[in-house]
């Protein structure tokens, strides 16, 4: 990484990095914040730089905002857990490099990791082939074992926490105190039956999550299907997983890991041994004969050759007191300077949720002006009330997302005290003038959710939900396969498709039901 002057720094930034709002911090601990990467109900992840530089000054810093952390006991649990995971082997699991559980709000900083989210990889390419699948199985088991050796369970293993890169899988994040209800609501497909009943994370619950993630990678489907949190929790606790399409050699192991009884599940060491045994039986490589333990992951690393990671983008940032001022995009670098930057490596931070990839970054302030041919009215955002129908989506993973303008049916009012299903609520709206449209949803879009976010501690002032959400969370919400009525703000997009930058879900007043 090159220094241009005493107050400037060249940085390779994430391709999905968004701008900062006036409310966002400009400094977190020793880090200077340069943009947003993502966020959700428990916090926001920022791209930040260490002004002291180093081989790669970029870090992903997560600020934790869960209201339960106001409790001193929870804050002590957070401090203890961060100290424990920080000491874990970082070859597969990505531990925090720095953290401060006593800050207001608390935060943790992780190295910025290159890779493709496992969810996006599977959705775009389909189920993994046998060799790469078993390499994933062994790698994830090794990462969990590194945590369990420190007496820590991950507690939140899901496809959105796994990155795929040229060097194999990396595991991001982990469950933190205060996450429990949020996890049951947003990641219920990957939690074990006992976690749905309120149990603490354990090695056995990690094994169940490992099995659910591996079933998804093997089949391209969620083992317990899509649905609302309550329905998913019921299936996980009462029904058997659907493993059709998984390699026959792997099915017995998946069935054992997804057993309802944690006492009957294999240990993580057994997972590694079983995955290696299946791989050796399929004679993937004679070089693996006799290779045991974590050394097998080195042999299996050849399965990741050919994985192309998203490229980071060069920027020059100007260091200022209390923060940084982002300058315009640097010209394409050539010759030795380009090679020096390229050697820093990198791709997109992908700890965002379960089913998505990144979006291109917005143009910098002061960048290129709009085309003279553009209509002035096209530059003005507009507000519409629309219906998102899952059956109308051409690409429900990466978008753009189809929607239809709607208006309330005159004279129809929902009955008081009755919780309507989304489909029933949709019947209170009829198509308005205007044709169906498509738009991308900005990952950092502001979202107020009504049905998804039930009233509770920390509710948004207008009563629309328990947590402030982002566009990424809303995309995952659409993945549940339900109809959504929302008021959206639509702005001109840079890539041709309009962009939805604000979403307010409309639903009967939750207080009335």
C-alpha cells in the first residue's frame, strides 16, 4: 500500500461500500471510518482504515447496537466472549483483531477478508461438486474445531457467514450476547432445535448448523425450506430435513448431524474424520492416502483453484482530524504502481446475510455530472406504494426485483385484533395505474419494517418495528416467499435499473393485534 503524502493514503476499498450518513461515526477506536459495508438488527459494519498503515490498513469494524447490551451482565458476557474468540486459530475462522466491549457502543474489528459468500456462490452456480463439497466440509469443521478448543461455540454458522475464496472457506462472525432473538427470527433455518427452545450455543448445536450449511451446499436448497420464523422453528424441531440431491456418500453423515437429539450428533472431530474418509473412498487424489487431521485441508485446498474473488477498488483517502475525507476515484493505475496495489489482494467483505452478493459502489461526491441528455425529472426520486410478489421475481437472489404500484381498496378495513397473513393483507390493495416495474434494492437502503419486526424493546418511534433494517435485510425478507406491501422511494440508478433507496413496509397496526 503506497503513501502519497503525509495526509493521504491509498486504499483498496470494498466494491459494495456505501457512503456514510451524518449519524455514522467517523472514528471507531483507532480506526478511521470510510464507508458502510452492511448492517442489521444487532449492529452496523463499517469499512475503516488503521492510520498507522501496515500491509493492508483496511478493516471491517462492527458496531454493536443491540439494546440488551445496556445490561451490565450482558456487557460482561460480551467482553468474555470477545476475549475468547480473539485467541482462536485464524486459518479458517476470522477472529477479531481488536475489540472494546466497554465502549459506548461496543465494537470489534476484523481483518477485511476476500471472498464470495457461500449463499451467493451456490445460488449462482448450483450445488457444489463432490470434491469441492468435501473440501468445504473439512474446512468448516476445522474452523469450528479451532473455536471449540478455546471453549467457545460459534452459535451462528450459516451460508452468510462463510466466504469462499481461492484459498478455501473462511468463517466470519459468531453469535454474541444479545443476538439470540434476532438469530431465531432471521437465521432460524440454520439453528438447532435446542437453540430454538432457548438453549445457549454449544459444540453440538454448531454440528447441527454445519449439517444444515452442508445440506444447502450439496443440494442448493434449504434443508427445512423457506418460511416465516415460527414455521421454520416448527419444522426444525419436528420434521426431517429434505436431502434429495445430496451425494449418497454424504447423506448418512448429514442425517447424523441434523439429528434432533444433540447427544446423538457426532463431534466436530468425527465430522472431519468422516469427511476425509468419504473423500478418500472416492479416490479424489492418491496424495491424500495416509494424510490425517487438519493436514488434509492442505491437500483439499486444490479444490478451490479457479475461484475468482471480487476485486477491490483503488481509492485515495485524505486523513483529517477525527476522520477521513474520501476523495474522488483514482485513475486506473499502470505499471509498477498497479502491481503494488494488486499484491495487497482482496475482495468483498460478505458478512451480510444469508442470500446475496454485493452491489457496485456509489459514485463519489463531486464525481461526474449527469449526462446532458438526461431529463431533469428523471433525476428526482419518486415515492410509490407497491406490491412485491414472490411469484413475479425473475431473479429472487440478485434482482432486480419486480413490483406493481397499488392503492388501498376503498371501504375495506382490516378487523381489529386479528393478525392477517401477508396474502390476506395483499387483498386489501388493488393494482393502481402504471405498469409493473423492476428496480434494484440498495443494500444500505433505509428500511422500516412492520410485520417482520414485531413491536418490542427498542421499537422505532413510529411503532413500525423492533429494529431498523437495511436493504440487505429486506432482500432476505423477500426470500421468505411472502407478498409484501411497501411504500418505496425510487431514485435513478447508475446501471440502468432504478434503485430503491428507502422502504416502509405497510401492515395493519401491530398494536391492534
